[in-house]
């Protein structure tokens, strides 16, 4: 029998606001436990929430970026459950009337529907140490959006594509920093399998809190196979929540699936419903930055960049802004993109900060375009610029780094190299084509890396016959 997987994703994303959703505490990661807490986010009796407008605006931005309908009227509900990291005994969220609905993400020609985006608060965090458990409320009340896809995804690969696109849109709109290692983007997956062509849903497993796109893809692949194997053996998978273990690359049962009716959602009585005007939405729409897809189109059309170039540059907002700045100053933006990806990106450290001014990249690139320097000099210049800033043209002049474009000058270097390396020359003439590469390297070294590579290749071929 042929099977089809039905996959839906629920993605929680922390919003990049200055303060929390219902109080003035700072929204920051990595601070000493319980230093960003006040009576409101600690759930003390008698306190009242005050909604953070910045969070609402970011959620609307996400909705626009994800092609959603922005609902002018939405409401907060209380999701009641007991857990030590939830001091109020309920989470303030949007259940019945979410802020955004009916959007989609295009993953290369196929649209994956987005059912809803709702605004809610994050819970605190439990820290387990040996036989003790501590609670850190710094995260309690941090604004989140939950983005719920329709069950339109059919494979682990599609899920990874969807997540990549989603991350790009949220990053470039400034909605979230999407740092998975800091928990500001968290993925829950729903997987079921059914005979192809039928429209019912099979037994569903949920995999919670997967912390990379790669693992999401792997976990889905594993689950699909597990379900098919069970069906083939006349068994049925359980409706349950499982976790993915990255080491064994398998999923394991955590608990039976909880039913949402157990949560007892009730309308929140302390927050007035959200009432957003058309003007407010238009105002945000007008200020939307260019999304990755639009930028990609521009890079291809205006600068002749490849898919590979675009994918690399559009990984981070500041990479894209850097490239765009350098491109404006470059005679050949494609060459600047090549230098950025092959040379500068290889110098990046874990903070991903580029320590060279865009102007300097353009200067180096332009000297290459004008055939004043060659690529190996460009590489050396960029490595030096990474350490300290300087005027590139002056530096090239002072250090005589000009490319050798004169035929007679380069010829002299080649003759010298051939005389000194008779064995390599003989090898080449006996048919060892690799010897050409060795000679090229020797001449390059003699010229301190300044030979015009094209001219060197032509001359060497001529001389070797
Ligand atoms: Zn607070």
C-alpha cells in the first residue's frame, strides 16, 4: 500500500521586545535567575496586567509577513493548568479569537497554509540540579507568538524548508532573533500517516520542543517510517507525545496525548479585548522591510547572484545589509558577493560579526575588477583588513601588490622557475599534467602571489609546448 504523511508544525517564537508582555520587566536572555521579575510576572495576587503594544505590533508584522488576515478584534484567554513554572496557575494566551489567521508560506511553488498566529506569554523555566529543582521566572511573561501551520506538509524535507522560510521572514521583519539555542524559536511537530488518496487522519504523534531544523527533519522521517511499519504489521500507532533523541536518532514515548479540553480555557477578565484599526495595520504594512524572497529576486536581477550566493547572504539580516551596502560601492557586485562568501565568511567567529567595513570590501573587489590585483592578493588584503582598517588603494601602492600583467616581466619569472625545476618540466612533457599546477604554484610564490593568473596560464602553456 502507498502511504502519505500528514504533518503540521507549531512553532513558538519569542518576540524581540524591550519588555515583557504584561509588565515593565526587561525581556533579556541569559541574566542571573530571578533578576528580571516583578509582582506581575511572578503572579502575585492583586496585580493587574498591562499589555505591551510593541508585542502586538510585532505579532501583526509577523502576520503580514506570513500573508495572514489580521483580525481587528481578538481576545485573550486563560489556559488553566498547574505547573511550578507557571505562577498564576494559568497562561494568558489567545484561544478562541487569535490575532492572525489564514496565512501561508510558499516553499518553492507549494503553499503551506498557516491556520493561526496567536499572542501569548512564556512560562518560567525549571532548572534541575542533582536532587533539587529550582525555578527561574526571568522568562515568565516574555511575549511569544505561536504559529500553527495547517497539516499541509508531507515530508521532513518540506518541514525543514518551511522552517527555513519562516525563520527568514521573522528575522528580516525584526519580529524575533529566532535563536534556537536560546529557546527563542521552538518547534513542535504533529505527524500522522494515512493510505495515499484518502482524506482521514491516522493516529497522531506529537514531538515536542525540537531544537534544530535538521533534527525536525530527522524526527519526522523516523516517525513516518515507524507509523508505516506498524500499519504494515496490522497494528495502529498510539495517539501520544514523543521526544526525539538526537544521538540514537529515534523518538521515544513521553506521555499519552493531552486533550485540549482538559485545559479549561476561559476568557481573561483583566485584559480588554484587542481592537485594532485599519489605519494601525496600514501603518505597520507601510513600514514592512523587504523580505528575504524579495531581496533574493533583487540580488538575482540586479547583481546576477546565484541561488547559492543568495542563500548564504540571506542567512542573517546583517549579512544582507552588509552586502547591499558593498554592492552599491562595487563595480562588480557579483565579485563582491564571491569575496564575501568565500573569504570573509570563512573569517567569521561564533558572534558572526563582520569586522571589515563594506566600503573596504568594495575597494578590494574594485581593484580586482580593474585587474590591479589578483584574487590571492584580495584574500591577503581581506585577512589584513579583518585585523585593522586601512585605505586599500594606498596600501596596495605602498606594498607594491599590483598584479603582474606585463608579459615580459612574467616571462622572466617563468623562465627562472623552469630552469630551477627541470624535473617538473620533464614530468609535464612526459604527460604528467599535474606538473602544470606545481609550476604555477612556484611562479606564484616567486611573484609573491601577484601574477595575473590568466596570463600566467597562457604563458606557461606556450613555454611548455
Ligand atoms: Zn515583571
